[in-house]
């Protein structure tokens, strides 16, 4: 028995000695516990061992950012700005000829096709004389404007480079409040930046930003220079084009707005295929429901859009829409505001009959309206 304990004690001693040697010289052999190292100052530090794999930690959005970031570009524009009195003879007499001063602009864009098509905001490239695109791999090239749509504040550019990274388009209609998203762009020109947040609201309108508004609202940090950049989901799929922020200081306060990719695809198809975006139009004068108007027209509806005027021989008039009708549904989609009506009608294909549900003097009426082609806004016709 005594001999057994002697052998046991000697074995334990040898094992402890071996453990001490390994822990000091090769701590990585002992697993994931921190290793004690001595810095150049002689201070012993405990450092985490190198990870065995490259898998991101739980909750990381690294893979989504890596997947989408390569297709997000920086856009630099220049345009000549002439002095407002440059053509005044008295101004020229006293100050001489004043040349045009170049003005620089900054924004972002998203490569959506291997053919070089880029989605961005119209206000990023509007009136620009030169447009330079810089890719995430630092390549630079000039871009050509294929077409713009001021009413949705979208523009399509094209570049001619090989081996272009392309973003994957997602389904923005499937987004829900609370979903995680990433905003990728070039804020303030500091370089590509990725911020994260959630979808804080959907279908935002009546902001006075665009004619057709159906914004995704997010609290992901968006700042000047992010315009035209990508709003992506946790899979790195494009959900929207970052467009505007609500801010009194000019910086992010947690209210950012993006145009859904579903709208962007419609604009892309129209511009590339037809050179212009074609939208539906029915020829009515809509108004929000108000106690005064409801009393004037004898309306008792609880929701919908009141029609105060109908264009003679227009699509709505031919379908039987009358002043005083309240449109409550378009193609099965509930309508509550003028903005929702405009957006829904604009999305209809001209020439194809669509079901409209209206409330008339307390009765529900179904009408088949064949929308026409929306005329250009007056300000666009004058250009």
C-alpha cells in the first residue's frame, strides 16, 4: 500500500510540473483560456488566444456588410456655378468678367448590374457637369447619366468597368417594423461606412420630399453623403436607397428615410426600357377627409380620399367616378390618404382596367377604372 502511494505521489508531481511548463511556454496547447504573456515593459498580460475559426460571433452583421459593401460606390460630382450678376453690364464694368466657379457634390450609389448600372438619388447628380464613381476597391471612373426621375428622386447611372461587384436585390415588401438593417454609404466623404439599426416605420409619406413617397424609416445612422447608398437586410440584400434624414442640425438624429427597392425597380425598368418612367393617372382632384369637406359633400365615410373634382372625359370620369365619391380601395389595397392614392394610382399600368372601391352617399360601389398615362409635371415640361 505504501508503495502504491509513493508511485501516485510521484506521478502527480510529474504531471503538475509538466502542466506548469506547458502553461508557461505553450499556453495555446491548453485550450481557449487566456495566455499569460510578458510585454516589452515586462508587465505580464493576459491575452485571448487566436480564434480557431473565422466564423463571426453571435449577433454579428459582418457577413451582410461584407456581401453588400463591395457594390456600394462613392459618387463625386462637379458643376459650374455662375455668379448671379455675371451677365449684368454694370457688374462686368466694375468687377470684370467672372468665370464659373466649380461646385463639388458628394453622394453614394449602388451597383445593381454587371453591365454597370448604378442606382442613386436624383438630387446627388442633378445638374452635374461631371460625375466620378469610386468603387470600394479604389477604382475610379467617369459615369454617364442614363435617366432620372425627379418625382421619386431616383437616377440611373452607368459605368464601363470589368469585374464589377453586384448587390442582390431583396423584397422590400416583406420588411417589417423591428427588422435589422444596415446603411452603407460615404457620409461626409470620410470613406465607406456601415451603420446598423432597425426598421422603425414603413410607408412614411407626406414628408414633402418627393411627389411619390413610400419611405422606409430607419434609425440606422444616415448623414450627408449617405444619399444614394444602400439599406440592406441581415442577408446583405438591397432593401432601399437611402435618401433623406430628418434633422435640425444637419446630422443624424435617428430618423432616416429610404426609397423601397420595389419602387427603384419600377424606375429602373422604365428608364432603361423606355427612357422614361410611365405612371398611371386617372384625372381626379383628391382631398383629405375633413369635417368641412365632408359636410359640404354630404360624406359620412370614416376613411378614404374625397374626390372634389373629376376631369371631364378623363379615365375616372369615363369609369363613373363623381365629385363627392370617397375612394377607399385601389386594386384591393386600402386607401387612407391622398399620398397613398397618388402612389397606388401611379403604380398602375396605363391601359389596364383596375378595380376601385368607392363610397357614395353611404353605399359601397365597385368601379372598373382604366388609368391613362400620367402627364409630366409642369416644372419638368418647362425645362
